[in-house]
C-alpha cells in the first residue's frame, strides 16, 4: 500500500531523503578533494555544474507543474485527466533527455575550451552527459507522485541514486589513479557516477509506479478499466488533448524553471567565469585556481545543507496549496502558507547559522585542512535568504501566480550579474558570494510582498524581537564554544579536534536556541501542537515547565 502524505509528513520524508543525499554528496567530495588535483577538481566542478544547470532547464519546472496539475485534477474529481497529463509528461521527459544529452556530448569540447577555460574538462562533461537520458523521465515521475501526495517514492529514489553515484565515482577514481591515468580521465570517472545513479533512481521509480498502479486498480476497478479502454477520456467525456496539456504545462513550468534555476545559475556562473572575473584580484593563477576549487568543492557543497528542508517544503507545499486554492478554501491556504513559513524560520535559519559559526571546524573535519572556511561561512550565511526565496517561490506557484516569482528572479539575477562584475575584481570569491546574497535578498523580499497582498501571513507576529535575541545569543554561544574547543583541544589529532569542536558548538547552539524560543515565548503551546511528533516530544517538557512557572508566578 502506498500511503498519501500530509504536508508535514511529506516534507519530513523529502527532507530526510535530501539530507541523506546531501551528506552522501559531501562524503563523495571528501575523498575526491584529496584524490583529485586542483585541475582535476576544477574539471569535475565544471562538468557537474553544467550538468545540474541543464537538468534544471530540462526538468526543473515540469515536475512542479505536474504536481500542481495532478493535485488539482484529483481535488476536482478528474483522475482520468491526471493520468493523461502524466503520460504526456513522460513523453516529454524521454524526448528532452535524448536531445539534451546528445547536445551536451557534442558541444563538450566547446564548453570546456571557450566558456570555462578548462580544456581538460571535455571528458568529464561527456562522461556525465548520458545521465541526462534518464533523469528527465525520473523527474516527471517524481512530479506525478508529489501531485498524488506520495512522497516516499521520490525520497527513496534520491537515496538510491546518491549511493550508486558515490560508490561508482569513488571506485572508478581509485581504479584509474592506481593505473596512473591523467587528471582528465580521473575527473571523468568521478562524474560518470551520476550515470549509474540515474539507473538506480529509475528502477526505484518503476517499482513504486507499479505498486501505485495496482493500488489504483484495487481501489477503483471500474474507473481503472474505463481508463484502460479510453485513456484520454476526462470525467465529462471529453478528450484532453496533448496540445492543451503541453500548453498548460509550459505556461506553468517555464516561470518555475526560471525561478528554480536561480541557485544553480549562480553557482555555475561563479565557477565557469571565476577566472575571468577574479583575475585582477588574485596575485597568481595558482591562487585563483585554489580559490575556485575551494568555492566549488567546499563552500558550495556545505552551503547545500541548510536549504534541504526548504527544498522539501518547496516540493510538498505546491500540491497542498494548489488543491486548497483550486476549491477556494482560503482559510486552509492561509493556514498552510503561514505554517510553511514558520517551519522555514524555526529550522532553516539556525541550520545556516550553526554551519556559519563553526565553519572552520566543519571544513577542517570534512576536508584536508581549513582552507576556504571563510568562503564556507560567507556562502552558508547567505542561504538564510536563499531558503526564504525558495519557499516563497513555491507558495506563489501554488497560488497560481508563477509569473511573479519568474519576474522577481530575473530582477535578482540581473542584480547578481552586475554586482559580480563590480565586486569580483575588488573582493575575489567573496565578491561573488556577496553578489549572490544580494540576489537572494531581493527575490525573497519581492516574493513576500506579493504573497501578503493575497494571503495574510502569520509567521511570528510580535515575537520577532524575541526571535532575533534568540538567534544572536545562540549563535554567539556556539561560536565561543567552537573557538574555545579548537584552542583547548589542539593537542588532539586535527580531525578529532575539529569533530569535537563542531559537535559541541552545534549542541550548545541548538540547545540554547530551543530553550530561548520557549523562554522568550517565541514558540507558543499552539505552535507546538502543529509541529511533527519528534519536535513536540522535544518541546513539550519545556512548555510544561514554562506553564508551571507561570502558574507559580501568578500565585
């Protein structure tokens, strides 16, 4: 039985899967950072970032559009339309994957030589190109499952994909290094892991698709038989044409693609044009290459951790809001929108701050030395605004206003390009990071302003002052613990010292954060009742203590 998931449960499933996938991705980067040379690392980053950018362009908006369209059809009692939308999306994914993979393979030498100025990256780009054959189809299937509010399939496929990708990449790199192959081929072996990862993910999605098909047939055999006889028939007897499906799909997905590609565009922009933009800042070409590797391998890898929950929320909130909005249940729309923004505030912000304050220890533990820890801190701090941007984008998509986040994204990206041209020659990699943060801030502000025109958000109300105090005190405490740990434990082996310091800073910072949320009444008993079970268990004892102390004080 494939069970339908609520917003909270669906978010937890996707967040847990994304967290595992992200840590596996970082686990892959650790040995690669040590095994690949500076040039090899840059070849890998160029290929990987181009691949991720093309994947977003090819699929980024379609799964979200499918999720929205399918959830609306099921809310309106039109499952036959939803099934035809799914089939149309699968055809699109298959054709798009073939075209994009072929073009990437053919133009790999041009991209490596003329755009990235890393001629040796051509093999890495070609090695990763076949992954684009399957991932568009996988993305379509994930979008359909999200529209049906079955998040487990997408979550499991993510984990399997990452396991196969990491094992393949590391195994092939070790093998080629032992054979004495060049940097170009070793980096190509590292990127080829994504191909086998796509195979694993596709097999998982096929398994769940078969289970869901059997479940639908068992729950509604008459409707299932009717769908097999006349698969294009809508509930009113009319045929839903592929032309009308694609017209609706693209009208929704194109704005979503533009908004979804923001982060990857920024990362790709910074890596591909790093040498061109920062030549005037770095004293030598070797220093510039090292900074580029630190930004691509270390900072961008670690900065991907805080937005994990926002990515999960962005996927799970669209069908929930779309379903409620399609039947004009505005109270439910307001409740779910406010809930998702509270989750972002309560979880995303402390995650970003904890990695920022302990960036030296985190970098030193994960990689070979603490080089680039300043870049890690700067980029991770900016993810606070990235998280808000991503979640508010999805809220606007669910409200049926995809053009607004698209417009806001274009404004933010234009600011990113101009600011990079001005700041990178003066500040190097930090100039690129600062321009990215400005981009996130502008988009998030414009999105929230647009949402408030239709939905009265109730995030923290009058508790923003208490929340700000909570953030400042918990971050300061965590930084002091990390600083003290690195100086008091310097006699220990470096990796162990960094692990203990980072762990202690995280425990102290998070513990103080939770306590202050309750003591300063930022989180109320009503808020706690809406949280997932594990969070309720964590906060309920504190809420009882506060309630007892309040009753004693009143006496």
